C-alpha cells in the first residue's frame, strides 16, 4: 500500500495538473513540444531600466537575421521580435504583489497560486504530497499573508483548475475521473463549487453531457453557462508520417486540425444541458461576443465572431500563415490572441508566433520568434499576454499589455515548471527558476499605469 501511494504521488508530481494557456496543445496528439512541466492548475531576475516599448514606438521588424537566413516567413501583420521588448524594472513598470518559492519540485510536490479572486485574494494550493494525500486550499490576503484554509475538498488525485473565482463562490473544474485509454483521457466533466458564505462545497455533474476529451477547454460564458467542447473529428498525420525537421524532430506544422461539437450546461441544474449546434475548433468569450475557429491543434481555418446581444455573426480569414498550428486561443476586450507553431527551418530555427487581431479581423501585432510560446494571462479589462522564450539569448518571461501596447521583458530566467490561473485587471503570474531549476518561485505581478 505504501509503495502504491508513493508511485501515485510520484506520478502526480511528474504529470501535474493542466495549465490554462496550453491545454489543447498538450492533449491533442503531440502537436506541440512541451518544454516545461505543468504544475498547479494552470505554472533570479536581473533587469535594467529602459523606456517602455509600445507597438507603435518601434520599427516593426521583418525578422531577425537568424530567422531571415533560416528562411522563416514574415507574418502578414505588424511584427515585433522579443529584442524589441524593454527590460522592465520592479517598482517602475510593475510591482510584485506576492511571491512563493518551492525549492525542489523534483523531490516533492509543492504549493502554488491558482489564481486571484474578484476581491483580490489568492487561491493557494498545498500538495498533495507523501504525507498529505489530498490537496489543501486556502484564500490568502497578499497584503497580510493571512491564510483562510477552506474545508477539505475530496478530489483524490483528479486534476482541477480554477474556473471562476468570484466574491460569492469559487468554481473548480475537474476531469472527474482518473481513467485513461490508449487514445488519451475521456471522461465526465465535474465542477466543484464552494459557497463562500456557507463555507460548503457542492459538486455538479451532467448525466446528459457527452464524455469530453479536454475537460479544461470548458469555460463560463457571459450568460453564466459552462461551454464544453465535445470531440467531433481528429486530424491525422499525413501518409508516411510527419517530415523530419532541421532540429531532428518531426515537423508537424500545417497539421490537419481537430474539431469539437459545442455544448453548454447550467451551473445550477444538472438536467439543463444543450447542444449549441456549432462545430468549432477553439472558442473564447469577451463580455459581449463569442469567437471561434473552424478547427484547432492544427490549421485553424476561418475565424467566426458572434455578437451575443444581437446574434449577428461574421467571419474572416485570420491570416495566420500557411503552416501555422493553432495551439492556444483567447479573447479579451476587442482582441483575439492566437498562439501558434508555424514550422522549423534551417539550423533548427522555429517559427513560433503570438498573433493579436481585433474582432473585425484587423491585424494588431504578431510577436514572432524562435522557441517561444504564449497566450492571454488575464482576460480582464483590455487583457495581458504573457510570452515565454526558451531561446538562450532571450530566455525569460515577457508581457504584452493589450491596453497600452507595451512589450516588456519581466525576467531573464524560466523555471522548469509552469503555472497559471485567472487574475484581476493588470495582473499576471509568472515563474523564475530556483535551486538549479529543480524548483521555482511563483510571482503575482501588477503592471503600473
């Protein structure tokens, strides 16, 4: 029994819960090279002072010499490179509201920030670990560091993420099952709701909802319903397999995408489930619009936008590029953000992109580089994009503020781990390495005006 528990917990550390930005890339057939292990739900800075860089204040670069010589195509959009980012100074461009260090995550599971509530408290997750079989959750005031430990939520080893962190309730999304098969995880969707007034947990499941492949692709719409992608079709490799890239890995750019049937469910009535009558790829909501692609985890197809008040729809070509796989997707304000892998070229140079466009299809900016990934870190207000670069000369975390169009370099290091979660307007989560990358320090930051 001891050995079984040890094996289970070791597996939990080695294969920790999902991160919000990249779940479709992780779960849909290996079409993304996952460079860092995911922790929690979602997850040494040497900085110099410099002026804030905005999209309109730099010469938009058609591509750095190394990418140009490698044959990487230029995006059909105003383009920024990470070299255009201004190094940010703590206390000037941003402040750190709270940090927490896990010294050795290779040895033991740790403690993480799972997001920020609407009233400014951190959802703090502790464990599970060898001497604590289930995770503990607390609400933490960043100013006082006082922890309000919540009643135990018995989720076993099921993966959860913060779906809604409101002033009245907390909602955690769970796969509801540990079952897997050779094709990947398939199971029932579960939401655990904590009433902050009564301090009681309740659990929601929907018997009429079909099994889901990607439970963490679900999200709450502006109408308060939970929107759930249910598998429809799955793209397949070409006959003979993927060609070998210059880096010695299979180049699966320009993959055939996956599609999903969109369902929705009430968070108060388990019998209230409906097929929304849409086949989609990726889906995201703003306060008054829904955006979706034809497919995802491959070629995205056209972009579709529905006005939620009038019901009117329009579609357009997002001009992602001929070889681009859509890996993550989000929307905030009047912006759509698409994270993409667009192929590997000479000398192993990757064409990775974070593309920003508006709801009418106008190109705002594309951040392009070798070995980067990113997506929306905060959907509140105008939205904030975090970008993580693995390129040795540019390694670190970058922030693109969609409201002010600032591109800032926040750190010059990346941990081996990744966490994320919902935050308030102007806030973002990021990590820095500790203990020879065996651990990490997680930070909650706030951009200054």
